[in-house]
């Protein structure tokens, strides 16, 4: 009976694997233009590509484009077929959204979809445009889209530190992982500032304010570095997939250990998401609920922050584990062993707590186990 069940399980996995292959072959291709900021020329390049595809007999439609009335971009709309936007009355105003159903019904080979991080009007099928793009891809239509680096979820806090501006519209990293091709639209800081001064990005009334805030050379350089790193990372992944290595490296598996300290937990989740993304690896977020933080004892605000962090981890692609127990380091060690974790990520603890942990036998056992299994320990600050 046991051998039979194993065979059945193997057969089931084989069927599931084949179904996934079929789905992937039917799914449309995704190309993403990424840039360090507004005004680098992402929409312009998408429209140029649309004209080139049209000349080569490809059935292409504009699903949604935002030219921001930039003359050099707007003129490229001439001659390109557009799918009419959906009109919605919201709070007494007539607004427009991309008509996903019309795109799927028309079923072109390729569709242009701008503003990937856009939040849809309340009442739409999906709350975010990136979700619309996934639906279009699943319908077998290829998509060319664009996004700025500051909208990437795992970079959210780093971007806010650089720009001083909170970014509310974000996309999960998994969207870029779906991409078949990512193209960086790159300009030097001087070139971008020159475009701004020439009125090619914003209306003249907004130029001086933009130069004093977002469009400062030191900020642009940091954003440019992030965009270049992101595209280089995805190029490395593409090479790893398409050019098999002779020596098979161990598969990386990350374990992010969080507590009810919500600020530290957010940092650990986002930074572990980045690591997992770089290695294209599965990752787990582990919260060990001690008796001091049982539902009867934990404060409501801490409970709310925990739930929000679990949601963030799930959105970033993690598997979330919540385990009850007072032997925290022992639980971490057990999960790491059971799930064949290669890297354990923890937040930077307070010194007094760190010294206390170091004195415990369980933590020493954890260090010993890490050494024998070649597991890495990363302390994230």
C-alpha cells in the first residue's frame, strides 16, 4: 500500500507539473520597461516599439498609455490602434480606467499597458493594475508595460529614505519575476535634469519645485543605481536559467524570523524578500508565539501589526509559519532542519537580549547545527 501511495503521489505531481507547463506555454509574454524616475522615456520607448511591431505585421493594441501630454511622446500615438478606456462615475466625477474585458475580448497578440503600479478605482475587479496585467497574460495576450524602480515593494523603505517621499502605489517583486524581458531606460542625472529644465517632463510651473525636491542629482544617482542593479539581477537569473551550469549549486532557502516588534519585522521581511528574489528561492517567515504573546495577553496594536506583517510577507511571496512555543531558538532550529533552510535571517537584537541569548545552551546548539549544516546566519539592521 505504501509503495502504491508513493507511485500515485508521484503520478499526481507529474500531472500537476505538466498542467503548469501547458499553462505557461499558453500564457502571454511579459516585457517590462523600468526606469529610475518619471521622464526617462519609458512610455516613449513603448510607443516606438508598438510602431515597429505594427510595421512587422503584429496585431498590437494600446490598452492604456499615459503621455502626460509630453509632445514628443503624444505624437507617437498617431497611427496606433487603441482600445477605448472604460468610463466610471466615482464620487460625482467621470473617470477612466483600462478596459481589461475589452482587451481580452479583442485578444490582440500584444497590448501596451502603461503605469503598472496604478491603483484602480474602487469597485473595479482588481484593486491594482498589475493584477489586470496578470489576467491579460493568463488570457494568452503578451504585455509590454512600464514602471519606475521606486514602486517595487521590497525597496519601499530604501526608496523613502532616498527621496523623503512615501510611495503608496507599489507592485510585488513577483511581477518582475514573471517578466520574460526587463529593459532599463537609463539616463545620466545631468541628462534627466536637462530634460526637466527643457519642460519635457513637467509643466513649467512645476519645474523649480521638482528641482528642489525629487530631481536632485544625489537622489537620481541612488535611484539609477537601484534600477541598474535590479535589471542586472534579472539578467543574471536569465543566464542561470538558459545557460545551465556544469556544477549544480545547493538550492537556497531563506528563513526570516520575526517578532512582534513591527518595525524590525518589516525590515527583516523586506530584506529577506530581496535576498530570496536575487537567488530566485523559496522563503519562509517564522513567528514563534510565546505564552507572553498569546491571544489573551498580546496588546491589540501588536496583534494588528503582526497581521499586517503576515500580509506583507504573503504579498512578497513568502510562506508564513506561526508556531506556539516558549523555546524560540529551539523552534527556529527545528524549522530550519525540517525545511532544509540555507540562510536564517533575524533582526538586529538589543545588546542585552543578544548577550542573554548567547548564554543559553539552545542558542549554542543552534550555532553548532548551523556550522554542521553549512547554514548561514544573517543579522539584518
